[in-house]
C-alpha cells in the first residue's frame, strides 16, 4: 500500500514544486514589467549620452593614435638597430675583393651577428643608378663597397672590438653601427610617445570632467524624484542604487557608441592601408604609421575606457544622490 | 504619540519662525493646524515629519527623542507617518497605481504581495477606474486622492495633510474631508494644515492656530 502511494506522493510534491516555481517566475516577470523608478531619459539625459559618446570617441582615437605611434616608434628603432654597415673605400694597391672577404670574416666572427652580406657590384650600381644613371661601370669610379651586417637586437655584438679589429686587419674599412641615427630616433620616438601620453592624459581628464558635469546636469532634473522617494520612506542606499544603475547603463551606452565609432575608424584605416600596400601613398603611410592596426592592447584600451566611463557616471550619480539627501535632511 | 516642548526654529541666522511651541498629539486624534499664510504651518508639518530639526526645545516622536534619531533611522520612523503635500508630489512617469504602491515598492516588497491591498485602497479613495492613468491626465481632486492613498498605503499611525483641499472645489473638499474623518475613525491620527475656515467649521475638532510664530490651541 505504502509502496503504491509513494510515487504518487513524489509526483504530487514535484507538481507543487513546479507550480511554486512557475508562480515565482510569474511574480518576477510582473515585477520586471513595473515602470523603472528613475524616469526615462529627458533632454538632459540624452545630451549626457551624446556628450559621453563624443568624448569617448575622441579619447579612444587619441588612445589608438598613441598606441600606433608607440608601436611604430618601437618598430623604427628595432629595424635600424638590426643592421650595421661596413664601408670600404677604394685606395691604391687595395685588393677590394680580398678586403671585402676579410671584413666579412671579421664581422661574422662576433657573437650577436646574424649575417654579413657583401653588396655585390651590380647591387651597388643599382643603388647609385638614381644619381649616376644606368650603365655605370664601377671600375671607372672609386665607389666605396658595402657589407650589410645583420644584428641580433637583443644580444648585440661588441662594436668597439669589431671596429678595432677591422682597423687592424682591413685598413680603409669603416664600421657604422648607426648609433647616431638610433639615438636620435629613440629620442624622437620617446618624445613623440611622451607628447602622445600627455595629450591622452589631458583628453581623459577632459572626458572625466565632462562626464561628471553632464551626469550632474542630467541628475538635476531628478531632484523631485529623489525627494519623493525620500519622503515615502526609501532608504538612501536604495535611492542611490536606483540612480547608480540607471546612469551606469546610460554612461556605458554612450561610451560604447563612442568606442565602437573609434574602432570602426581604425578598422577603416587598417582596411585602406592594406588595400594600398603596393602604391606609393600606401608605402609612404606604412613607412610612417605601420599598418594602422591598433592591436589587441588598443581594443582592450577602448573596452576599458567604456567601463571606466560607466563607472564614473555611476559614481557621480551616487555622490549626487547622497549629497542631495543630506541637503534635504538639513 | 508626538510631543513638542518649547520648540523653536529659525532658518540660518534669520528670526525665529516658530517660538516656544508646545503640544501633544495623542493617538487616534483629529486636529486642524491653522493660521494665516507664512506663519509656519508647513514648517511645523516638516518638524512633525522629521525633515527639519528644531533649533531649540524637545520633540518626542513615538517615544524617541528627535535629537537622538539618526539619519539611518529616519526612513523606518517615517513609515509610521503619512504625508500629503500641497503640490501632491506624484511622479509623472508612474501610473496612479505605481505612485500609490511606491512606499511598499521602495521597501523591496514583491508586487504580488501588495497588489490586492493597493487596488482596494484605490477603490476606497474613488480611483478604482483611474489606476493605470498617468498623473498628468488626472484632475486636481484625483491627484489629491492619489496622494492621500499613497500616504495611507503603509497604514501609518498619523497622517499629515498640507492644504489637502487647497486645489479643489468646495464639494470635493467636503468629500476629501469625509475621507479623512473615516480614516480617523479607523484609528489613524490626522493633522490637517489649512486656512480654510469653512472646512474647519464642518468638523468639531481641535484647532491649533499659529500666529506670530506661536501656537494657540483651541480644544
């Protein structure tokens, strides 16, 4: 008897649980359908979202530009630091081929040297072609010859020792490690990145201040709501929570729109540069700015800016509510 | 229930708006607070509602000294006091039903737990067919009744009404007064701030008259 009724009891229990769950779900849905306590955006609220979108767009563009400049400067430095040149000037009684071979052997003997390539006569003639025209006979002119030395940028060779050994074994050979150029470029790149970072800091400060003032402006129209909630017995954390959530969502909405617009601009530039790779203007732009890609760090920065601006609007609305409530009480 | 002893109040460095005000509001009592405009009726109501602190004197509300009530305690204390503002202070983006249910909603109660009570209350104040209407569509009298319903939804111990008949015609004023008398019979103390002599003459109730910042009581 007991065995027969037990499954039935379990079924009844299960049915009751399902009904209770359905009721809870229905109650939750009904609660969700209630009008939000904070009124929908008015003119000031919409202006706030627009201002946040514009300022986020400009901030993200600045951030992307700084990322681009930083990456490009780093590439310039690395590319130049990857090479050194040995130049051998012709002199009377100098066997150029032997001098070139000796110099290459000296250079190749140092650790940190990845390769040492002699620029052959044909390649040298091609280099001079823009100035001296085609059909140049190298034997007629005392043209210096070059050896391109490939360098490991991390484990750089001892240039002073190499220079001394070259002077001893190959008279007339001059080693140029491009130090002067690299130093100048490093200084230029550092100052460019510093300027970019300063502009970014100014831009972010301006964005933060604009967000704060726009949020306060939008909050000003909600004074009566805070007052009514306060007088019907709502506790300060409840009121602050309502406004915080509303303004964080509004702030994130504006910031996301601005951030997305900035990302679209970068994607368009990247697409343009990739479609102009083999053209003179494309090569010129690529030489200056790389491939216009802001990379993962740029996209993460945009996402971070959106989150920060959302948090900033939430904090501003929270502080405004608490200040307003304190003013009512006194 | 509420006791004032030699209470004085001034705004900033200005003159005293209220001087040596002393009275006792017993439970289930009914009284008018009267006096010419600008004599401090609203200020006295704000003191009763604890949105102002006296500059001197003692106020005892529900057995607690006002000066010892902290900011955190105020919302809980206020739930025992219903207030009807002269300008109604309804939220225009919420329906009449949502406005009336607001005190319960802010307490975090589930909507299903109070829906029936709020609808019943709306029917009692004659707004049963206007519960899904937004306040800008309501007439002055309907707004006033919605504001009264909101003040009563938590079944307060005392109802404070600031010029509840100020914006309605005499017929509706009588109807609202009957509503408040009925409420008082059900156990809620009522304080009506008004300068409408005609309204006061309709009920034999205690009159508290403010004049020159001082309070005179006529039982």
